[in-house]
């Protein structure tokens, strides 16, 4: 009796169908992976942005608490002698934009006005006695401003135009530390506070330090 050794294989149609199903499964897996990857990257970017925003906010709060501090001996008995809280010059002030440099006034309801219409400020200037020597130095004229979409910190001002938002030297809050300064890392952030040593405590507040002209 003759034995039949022929074996039946896949037809071309069956191979095409199998390959199509395989490619469809692989494609579905890739689409799912890419969606998960994109979602993870978006979540990571949002988390990083929130961390940076918190770091900048903590830095700003820490700085504003020191606004107007002075090591001058006569300030305790006569706050009007405080050279770090001079209205129209070194006192804390909110400005609308770098271009117009208009000082805003509090409206009393949590908003700001430029003499009538409610508006928002993009720059805050202030000064405090970093080295506690009672002398107003250029690196003690500080501030924060929104330049386009970038938050910049003023590390040195100009005495002749201390109240100008456009004047002075500005940098990003996380910029490299200048050689003459020391850095104190803000907890859980990449932002840094640049100060000369020593630094007055955050609890040091003088009369009228936070008055905005």
C-alpha cells in the first residue's frame, strides 16, 4: 500500500489574512503604548510645571516678607527714616507693565487700579537690608517681573531709577549663582534665593513695610 506523504499548508489567502490580523494586533498595541507614553509625558510636564510654580511662589513670598526691613539704628523709633521703605522709590510697589511703568493702587477689594480702571500688575519692586548694615546697596533693590511668558527676578537695581521695573539686572529664579553671592535652596525646588550673608529673618517686619504706593 502506497503511503501518502504530502502535507497540506496554508494557502496564499490564509497567509494574507493571518498577516493582516497580526499587523492589526501589533498596531493596536503600538497605539496603546503611544497613548500611554504621551499621557505620561503630559502628566510629568504638568507636575514639573506645578513644582516650578510652587518654587517661584515660595521664593516670592519669602522675599516679600522681608520687604522694607532695615538695619538702620533710628528706624525702630522713627520708621519714616527707613531708606528701604521710601514711597515712590524703595517701598514695595505694584506696576502694571514694563513699558508704561505705572504704579497701581489697591482698590480695597483684592484688585488693583491705575487711577480708575481695574487692571493687573506684572511687576513688583521692593527693597530690604540684606546685609543688615543700614546702607542701601544696589543688590538690595529687588523685584519680580513678568517679561513675556518668563518670570524674572531683579537682583540689582539702579539708585537713580529704583522705582523703574525696566531698570536693573534681572535673571531667571534658577540662574547660576553670582560669585559674590551664596545660594539657599528652596525645599523641593530648583529655584534658589540669592543673598549675601547674613540675611535678616523673615519675621523682621517694620512699620509700614508692605505699603504699596
